[in-house]
């Protein structure tokens, strides 16, 4: 089912449930149900039964419980029932002790304001309604007690992992009340850490069938706090970038956002970008890598581009570096337009020359790389002409490698610029005590056991499991010695 259809179905179910509630009825959503037949305590088979033959597992009074560990029977079905009950009342979060389950509402509810954040700061989280800010507060408090923390966000594509991660980071970045009130400018570490998100998203996210803004990489963020519990630094490690998307976005999906943003540079930055991207007389449809599915996904490319460039300027990307990144992207687009050729007597086309100019390489070097294979043996390096049939694959491999390199460069630069201090592993320059809090935003394919339980939630839930990390409690220096 496509995302829009799913959203509509979810909305009509929600409405039906609310109507049923108004009439004092209980809504099951269906006239029949599947039940697990248990043998020796384990579910063996599933059987379809009429709803009238189904007996409630938990008493009605337990419906909508905030912490599901309070349910008499806690298993997948009762958990889903409880979450659905809460969801119909706009309670999208439910706890299972320290685990929080979030159901994606696909609409922004008024529950993320500064005021709501304020209610959770310093509060006894156990007595507050389940909320992502509550989970963040719990982690922050444990951190203040000297325990490093880890959080894992997992769920199906489109379930809300990235949004949840951003909300967690927003809360944690300003968790030290003093800092939050003191300085709200763009120059604080807190602002910089948050501003890295739109940059990473524009280079690592794409519109897919499941999610208009799907992260095509997993992200491990480590936030460092000093002895005053202020955020001082962040480390971002990314994994598993889906490189094939650069050259071949699957049907009905788009290439990475960053390529479309090149055609939507806001006026504010047009004057500022001093370099020629060779795109002024071009349209998106002129480029093989992005010409399909331009209309897919309701992403506001102009707004995204503005946020990305604003992010770069807040983080302090030097203008030359920013322009080099944009040039490299345009270079990759032009590279994708180079038609297959054999080396002999080849006259470089405009696309090849432009790609070379943008990427800063000589056309002869590019022709050589595209048409020659290097075989390295123990004693020698042998050059062999490439089969022209391999041309496209070779060219595309180059584009993928270039984009991967670009992505890594952006991650490293964003991380470096968003830190107040450089954590220097080589000579251990860090000389104060630091605690860290790690957030792992998994890819949908990650095989966490919890993810499989969430498959039945129609791709709409995120689980954030919060657990103290096993590592030592306080970081004393960074020179490899404890
Ligand atoms: N808490 C929320 N409130 C409102 N809308 C949300 C919330 N969480 C997610 N969404 C909506 O759902 C969309 C998908 O969420 P998100 O990008 O976080 O999914 P994801 O789990 O990271 O997916 P993927 O694995 O594909 O990256 C968002 O663009 C947003 O529109
Ligand atoms: Mg995501």
C-alpha cells in the first residue's frame, strides 16, 4: 500500500474509532480476527475467528495505559491494541518501562513546543505522560549521575526514526537550562549540532515509495557533555550509504535530494556562489541520473536547499569548500551524461569536458580512466583497454565512488565544525572530564528483534530503546588510557 493510501486508511480508522468512542462502543476495526493457538506455551498456528467469539485479554480499564508493563497480559497483540487505543486519542507515545514506542501521526501535533520541553526538564519522568522528551530527560539525568547512555531508534522505513532522533537531539542540545536561556544564537555548539541535520539529510536522504525523506544511511551520533552537563561536541559516524541510488534510483523513487537542490538555489545565495555550476541553461530532465521521477515525493526542494545552505553557513563551511561541493555534484551529473565511447580517435564531448572542469581533472585523464583497466600484479601493473560494453558500468562506478567520497567529506566537515573542541585521539589533547550519549538511527533493514515486532504496526512505529552503555562511566582524557 502506498504511503498516501496508508495515511488515508489510518485516518479513516482513526475517525471510525473516535465515532465509536462517542457512541460508547468499542471499536475493533474488523468483524473477524486472527488468534494464535498456543501449544506448550508457544504460538503454533493462527486461526481466523469471528470477533464475537473473541474475549478480551486485558480488562477494559487497562486500555490506553501509558506504561504497558502495567498490562496484565503484555504481548504483541495487547501491545498493539493499547497503542492503537492511545493513538486514537492523539497519544502517540507509549512506554514499556525504559523503551518508548512512537506511532507516527503523519501530522505535527502541538506536543513539541518549548513549553512542553520545559515540563519535562528536571521532572520525575515516571509520573509524566510518555513522551520522547521524557526519554531524553531520563537519559540526560542518568548522564548527570555519571552513566554514559545509548539509545537505539529502530523501525520500518517512514516510521519516524529520523524525526525522533532530531527531537531527542533538540531536547538534549538544550538540556542544560542555563545554556538554553543564555544564548540562542546560531554560533553555539548546540545550534551547530542541530544545523548539521539538514546538510546530512540533503546528501543522504531521498524520496522513496515509503517515505519522501528516507535516510539512505544509518547514523551513529555521539554527543559529548562537559562536567557542567553542557553539550560541547558531537561525533557523527555514518554507515551503509546506498550508493546505487546515485546512478539508478529504483522506479517510483528519486535520486538523493542534493542533486535536485542544485536547481533550486535560493536568490539569497545565488550572488554568493561565485563558481559556475554549468547548470544555468540546463533542466533536471537533461541529466540521465535524475531525469526520471522528478515529480516524486512532495519535498520542497527550494526550502530544503535554503536550510542546507543556511546550515553550511551556520556551521562555518568556508565558501570555497561549499562551492567545491556544489561543483562536484554538478560534475557527477555531467559525468552521467557521457555517452559510451572507444578510446581510439575519441573527441571529448561537451559533457565530458564540463564534467572534467567541474571535478578538476584533465579530459585525457578521464578518458584514460574510463577506457583503461589497471591490473596490479606482484611485480607489475598491466594496463588493458576496457571492453566498450563495460563503459557505462565503469562510468557509474566512478560516479558512485565520487558521491560516497563527497558524503564522507560532508560528514567529517559537519562533525568537525559543530564541535567546540576537537577530540584528538592521536595525542590526547582533551583534558577535561566528558560523558557521552550515543544515538543510533538504524536503517530499516537492520535486524533488531524489536523491528520485527513493529512490522505489524503498518510501518508506523518507532521504538527507542534506552539502555545505559556498558562502557566506563566517565571519560578521563582521550589518549587511549582509562
Ligand atoms: N513525531 C512525528 N510527528 C509528526 N510527523 C512525523 C513524526 N515522525 C515522523 N513524522 C512524519 O513521517 C515522515 C517519515 O519520518 P522519518 O523520516 O523520521 O522516518 P524514518 O523512520 O527515518 O524512515 P527511513 O527509514 O525511511 O529513513 C516524516 O517526514 C514526517 O512527515
Ligand atoms: Mg530516516
